[in-house]
C-alpha cells in the first residue's frame, strides 16, 4: 500500500445551499490515489476518514466524494477557519492522513 499521508495546497470555497458549508478540494492526483488505496473502506456517502493539519489546527473529519468534479472535498470547520484566518479564495497548506478502519 502506498503512503497514507498527503500534503497539498488547498483553496477555501463555499458550497452555496440552504446552509453554507466550507470546503477545499483535493488535487485530482491525490484524490485518485486515496480512492485507489482506501476507497474500498469508504463509509456512508463514500466518505473516507482522515486526520488533518492546517497551520496550527489539527482535527479529525471525513473526505466526501465530489463525483461531478472527480475529487474529494475536505470540510473546513468554522473554528479552523477562524483560528487560521481563512476566507473564501484563500490558499493554504494541508497535511492529511487517511485513518485506517482499525484505528477509527
């Protein structure tokens, strides 16, 4: 199995709908590797559990597939956005580790 750790530059965007959710999209090559290596363990809605670091913020969450865009979306919680001073359109470094089902 290839590495379960990834680093990339993300850009904050908002999903417009009844409630605004904030995300960053994974680069396609990272999403493809995660799908190939870990997609078989996906949970509800095709989600994949991860641990994330952005700046000084660390948290556990899930990636959600965006089939239309051909990638995964990483939800960005408000406390993280506030702590890291992030607004829509901002770019930032993301470190991500896929969490195995045996440790979840």
